[in-house]
C-alpha cells in the first residue's frame, strides 16, 4: 500500500456493500452523523442510530423517516459519558434481536481547555471518544468478531498530536488529540484479534459540524483558513466511499486521501499498553472474553508483530489435551508457537496460542536403528550437542540452531545436500495431538508424507523420531571464487558431483560468487591442522560492530568506492572432522577467526525481510535476468544496496508431498532485502515475475503472496489429495487452521 497525496473519488456506483444490511451509526444528532445516516439509507441499509437524548432520537427518526418513508429506521438513546448508558443500550439492542453488520462509531466531543471528569471517573474526552467506543465494539463484535462484518471508527488527524502535554495553551487540543490517538491505536491493534471483522479508521478532516461549537469563533475561522472546511455532506460521502467502496478499506484515510496513520500508532509498546489500559478501564463484566489478557507476539526478525491472547505453556501431554479440547468446545483456533523463526504469520492465531517449550524429551540414540526421539521443545542446537556427545550427527541441517527441530521440520526448513536436504526428511515417526483431542502415533509412511511438511495444520506434533548417522570420518571443506558465467554454466553438473553445494553472491561485485562444497575424503589431517580448525559461532560476539558493518554493506557510497576495485578472491580448502556443526554454524576456518566471524555475521543479516524460492537449477539464468533489474530499481528507490541472495542445492525427495523439492532437484534462492517501504513491493514483484516465467515453489516459512489457487498448480494433484485426506482424518473441524493455512492450503 503506497500513500498518495491526491484526493481520491472512489464511488462510481451505489455502495452495494450496505444494501439490505443492518447498520448502526452513533452520534446522529446532526452534522456528519446525520449525513452518514442519510448516506446509509440512500444505499438501502436498515438503519439503527444513537443520539444523546430521547428528544433528539425522536427528532432524528422524524426527519429521516420523512425523507425515507420505506426504510427501516430505529433510534436509541445513548450517553457515551456513562458506561451504564452504554450497557443499557447494548442490552436494548440485543433485546431487539438485531444482528448489526456494519458499525460506524462517529460520536465524539471536543471541549477546548476544559478538564472534566465523567461519573465513571475518566477524563471526558477519553471516555466518550475512546473507551465507550471500544466498549460498544467489544460488546457487538463477540468473542472473535464473527458478529460484525465491518466497524468504522471516525478518527481525527489530531491523533498525530496525541503526545502533547495537557498544559496551557496546549490544552486547546491535547486532551482531544490524546483520546483520538488512543482510539486509533486501539482499533489498529484490534485487527489481528478480530480477523472476521474489517476494521477501518478514517478521519473526515475539518468538517463544519457541531463538534466545533465549543471553540472560539476566531479559532474556528483560523482553522478553516489554514486547512479548509468540508460540508457534512461531502465528508460523509468521502467517509462512506473510503470504508465501503475502496480497495484498501483498512488503510488510514484522511479527507478522501490514503495516508499513513501516525507512526506512534504502529508502536508495539503503545498497542499493548493501549489494549491493556482499555480492558482494565472497561466494566469488569465486559472483560470476560478471549482478549482480556493479551501479549505481543513477534517473529525473530520482528517482521511480524501482533497482539495475541496470552500464550499457554502446558507442561505435560495431559495439560495439552485439556487445552485442545477446551478450544475445540469453544470454537477457538489453535496454533503452536516455537522459536518463531518464520518470516510470515504461519504461527499466529487470534484466539489460542500454545508453546511446547516444556516438551523437552531427548533420549539416547538407538544404535541398532540409528534413531532418536526428540520432544517438540528441543532446539536444533540442543539436539546436535546431544548427538555430538554420543558420536552421532545429522546428515544435513539448517544454520539456525535456535529453531526447535520439530518447528523447523514441519515448516520445510532445509540445509543443503545432494541427497535431499529438508529437515523433515529425517522424520520416521511422529507423536501428534489431533484436532479430535486424541493422541496418535503416525508411523505409516503414506501418512508421514503429508505430516512431514504440514506447517502444523494437521495436528500438534509433540515428539518426533528421527534418523541419524555415525559421526565419523573427515570432509574436505572448500571455498572458491568464480564468475557468474561460470556458475551458471557449471551449476547443474557441479551440484550433482559434490555432496554439499551452495553459493554466495558478492555484495560489492555482483559478477563474482563464492562457492562452498563439502565432500567426504579419505585424507586424514595432521593433529596440528585439526587444532587450527574452528567453527564460526551462530551469534556474533560484537553485535554493535556487526550492525555498523551491515549498514556499510548497504551504503551506496561504500559501493561506489569498492566496485571499481578488484574483487576479493577467496580460495580455501581444509580437512575437518565430519559433524553437524559443519552446517549449523557459520562455517569453519583455520585462520583469521575473529575477522571471518565478524564478516560472516555482517553479511548474514537476519533482521531483513526474507523470501526463499525453490527453482530448478537450470533456471538460475532466468532468475538473474528478473532479479537484477528489480534490484537496481530498488536501489534507485531506497538509495541503498539492500537486496541480495544466496543459493543452496537440495536434491529431490519423495518423503514429503508438499516439500519444495518433491520429485525434483531444486536450487533454493534465498532473497533478503532491508525492511522499508520499498521491500514489500520488491518481493511482491519478484515473486510475480518469477511465477509467470518459471515453475517456482515457495519456502513455506518465508514471505510469499501466492494463494491456494496458484500453489495447487505447483504440485501434482495427488499431493494435494493426500494432504487433504489427512486433514479430514485428523483435523476435520479445522481446529489447527488460521489465516495463513486458509490462504495457502484452502482450509
């Protein structure tokens, strides 16, 4: 969504979204509220409205009834300055057996310089403009918003000044602005918690209405000269168009223009503070809902950050079953959060989140079968340390040891290997809590092929039994620098000739690549050579210096200085003992350890936005022809070199029906781009152009926008049929589904 500064007239036809629906509008005494009511009636809505007194209710009913004699019109008395009045109104509305579909929260006040308290003990602007509006929304929305199709909060651009202190002469605006800032933040924060309800926040601008009647005439005239004044008719038309005719109804709108809301409204800390303040301030009996206690849930890169119900942490399978059965009975969706290493929202649920951090089973390796059972709370680093102590290793692994093994596996996380490479391929059995509230063991290979890469939508995996191998022998670990033309022409052949193959593009010289190969060798190094080999740690030892180097790597000035210079050539080969640490850490070196570690972590920026696409190796040239122009356009727009990629070769496998390497050799192209306004457009255009040109498959845990319709063409029909069969068997009521699974799987 890109902000624009030009007014947008959106409605080319009647607002069909309102026709025949129940619409509730607060504050219809006069002005904007009255015109909103007229607009809704003109569009064929059945109108419910509120006014402050019975006299005004009767007057409004009379006026609107004369204008729309065939319409359904019903008024209610509501004083937003008293919670008791709000509760009485909601009770009366419920007694009428009315299902409100569209809620427009328009009522508000502005009393310059005055500091008044309500009977409930709140500053009057805070209660009328913010808290009572929130209470009406929560009462009408229900547990997760199924009762409301859309809510529109009429905000004000004054929310941008909500930080002003309440001292003279700023009290002219500060209390009003603060109430609008709190309300705007509250309704923006509510969006992920109420996914069934479309939440619009719209400012009508400076409108000639009764809300300004308490202002001095000179101040009203000055504001009109400064910002211009809209008539209530114009403002209502713009507001209804933005809410019900726009392709971006959840954008922030100001006077018919799509603009960003104040940055403060995006503050995670302010969202959490505002939400908790709201729930604590409302009448206690209104708090008995799933969202009375929330917390901020983020992924590791902080590219996804949302309010969510407080995460439950069961300590046993029995407690987990109780939580699942309770959610099933109450109709809540359940998702499991692990290390949250995903770059998308696959882990999120607006109604129930669980953590399996207490499931830390980690037994000994079965030496005959070469298998080990791993609890869902065990990280890859903990597993590898445990295996290494017993003389075992994984045949391949990703390079992020802080991920839980189970979470990484079922989301398709991978390493690189000629004979496969997805962590899920190591799974030989699973212990699962199904959507029916039962514990089941998945050992049948046909069922495992669906479960292995399922993003948690088939059931909650509490433990996995995986295959391992003996940690023995040595490998030759080689790095070499080659030109792009050599890489493209030799990729398919060299990837099959080497057991492990990946490459890195030079950030300053895009025509140069560093290629890493790992192969078993009969060579036995000397004791001195072995002592010099060191693994680069996963975490940087000088994070401040690393952040500085990352900035320099993006800097256009640094690129202008370094690009004319000869490219640095890295050619290194050393022999090291075989172990999982070859993949888990940032590589191995036998000299300049500190410098190598510093440069690796500066280059491997995990704070970026990240999309990873599986392509056929022979399509690398096509990828480059699409990536490079888009990357150059991104640099021109953002002013920095923020986009880069790496490649890892993963051999074909049939062990997971929805694995990107299902029945094909693939090259995982891992694209990173610095966070910013241009990043979303860049990744979206790259994905779109690639999807139009070559048969791509996305990494399930990274950013991508393809939906089920596009994805079902990327895998054989029998894969989707098998996956769907397991969903019907183990989670027929979609207990473990969420917005992500509905988008990518269709359920």
